[in-house]
C-alpha cells in the first residue's frame, strides 16, 4: 500500500513538473514579443540615452525636453544613472532600425536581459516564500500568478521602464532585512537614487525600527548621489543636482496639476482629470467640478497622509504577530500605495502592487489547503465581498484583462479617462480590507 501511495505521489509530481515546463516555455515565448518590439521602437530608453549624450558633452540634462514620437519629454532621473549609460554613447552611431543607433540598440538588449534576470529572481523569491505544493493546486497558483504578472512585465519591457528593477530592489532588501551585508540593500538604494519612489520603503524601515537596514540604505543613497563628483567637474555636477532637485520637487505646479501629458493614473492625476475641468494634453475634457491648484494640492496631500497613516496602522496592527513573512507582507501594502500616492505615474508603475497581488493570489487559491474532512473556520478564507472588490479593481486596472489586445479606440478611452487609476484605487482600498482579514487569519492560526 505504501509503495502504491509513493508511486501515485511520484506521478503527481511528474505531472506538476511537466505543467511547469510547459508554462515556462509559453511565458518565455510571450515575453519575447515586448523584448523584441522594444528594441526596434522609441521608448524611455531613448530619453535616457539622450541624457547620457548630453552628459558626455557636459550639457544640462534637465533644462530642455527630449523628442520622442512627437512628445517633448523631460529627463527626471539621477545624474548617476546617466553616467552609467554614457559608455554606450561611445559605440558606433550607425542606425540599426527605426532611428535607433547601434549604442542604443545594444543598451536596449542589455537592459531587457537585465529585466528578465530580475523577473527570474522575483519568481525564485515566490518559490521560497510560498513553496507551492507540487500538485494541481501548486500548478494552478503558478498559472494564475503568471497570468496576472504578464501584462505588467510586458509594459515595462516595451516602454523601457525601471519598475521591475525597483520592485526587485525592494523585495531583495526586505527578503534579507536582518542581513548586515550592504549588497542586499544596494538595489533599494539605487531605486531611490534613480527614481525617488522607493523612498517610501526607506520610510517603512524607519517606522519598523529596522535601524541597521535603514542606515545602510540611507548611506548607500548618499554615496550614490556623491559618487559622480569623483569623475565629473565639481561645478557641473552641482548644477545637475540643483536642476534634478527642481525637476523632482513634489511641490512644483506640474507635479500637482498634471496637465502636460495624458495617461497618468496616480491620485493627483485622477483629481486633475475629474475635479478641475482643465484641458489635459491628449485627453477628453471632463468638467465635473472646477477645483483650483490649491484645492488639488490640499486634496492630494490629504490622500498621501491617509496612505501613510494607513500603512503605519498596519505596522501597529501586526506588532504582536510573530510571522516570518510579516515584514514582506507589510512591505507589500506600502509599495502598493506608491503608484497612487506619487505624481506622474503610469500603468506600468502598477507593477509595484505585484507583491500584494502575490499574497492575495496565494491566499485566494491556497488558503485552508489540507484534509477536506477537517472543519475549517471562515477565517481561513478571504470573504467573498473582499474578493469581489479586488476583482473589480483588478479588472479596471488591467490585471485580468490584456488591454493591449483591444481596439485602439477602446484603449484610448481607457487611457483618456484614467480607468486604470480608478481600478488601482479600488484595488488598494480592498487591499487594505484584505490586510484586515489577514491579521485576523494569522491571529486565528496562532490560537489553534
């Protein structure tokens, strides 16, 4: 009998491994689409490459916009990032495809490969965190996680974005939170230096009193800001830092009333869209209400304070729960807030909700797994009303629908009315409801 049971288990595991291999090859094949497309078209890497060219010529990176597909876009990233890309500007300048010079062509290939490495590392992190069972339930988990991850990975590869790097850097820092080695916090620090957004996560380290991790990360950020002084003219780098600070100043008018470009999905962009009656470049005008710049500023700051307060609340709520995944769970709700709380965010930034989505998918599909004859408490299952709210939010923000497959007019309407931002807001709201359930679930587990 034991031998027969062993054979059954072996067959189940073989079936599981076969399913994983098929899923992996399908996923890799689908990833090849944005990988190749991004190399031959304009995306944000064109802007970054242009900034590196200006840096080599000792020009200001931030004073003038860069042309991209008819748009005039500014460079908002750090001087250090531009210096890292400078070597690619010394490669031959012959055009490979669609006005993409050879140096930029190589940069795009390398950046996409690096992003795929980060994606691989993130899925390895999932394997260690969740440890899905090697049977049908585990395969279902991987299929669903791949489906809800794909569009965000697609967008970040296609548009040459930094979000995958930022998510990887944050996850790695919180995965090795107790480590004394600076290498585990380098990705988080570089993300802060690069795009400022993960500074919210450094704030979480402070609020959680993770002093070693906090001071290591802050020290690395300062070092990265100062590093270009070692090889750039002193006054030139001072000028770059001043211009950079002016461009990323969250209190500047263009970061409060977001009119220059369409398609933003953050809370400030939603307020600008629906409550100001102003014309937004490339979008239909909505005149529900006529709120001035001061009203937009106050509304968005109140929202940000609410976001910070809610995250602080979860740190307090989880204080007496001794779960090894607690820090990563708290990280997930902090990071999920960034795309809505920070200005000038687009749909690809929603990938920062991925860790929270991971926990939700795991609990939605795999909670209360075990012997079906065992009586299970209601606290072992996410309530239906929370699932419904999460699904509506996921649907509207394109987590369960591949918007890029829809006709252009529908996609333009989704973008123009910032539907993905509304979906993200709904998902975050019900994400907090999920966190409340999670606290009760963990407390219930502790008592049985």
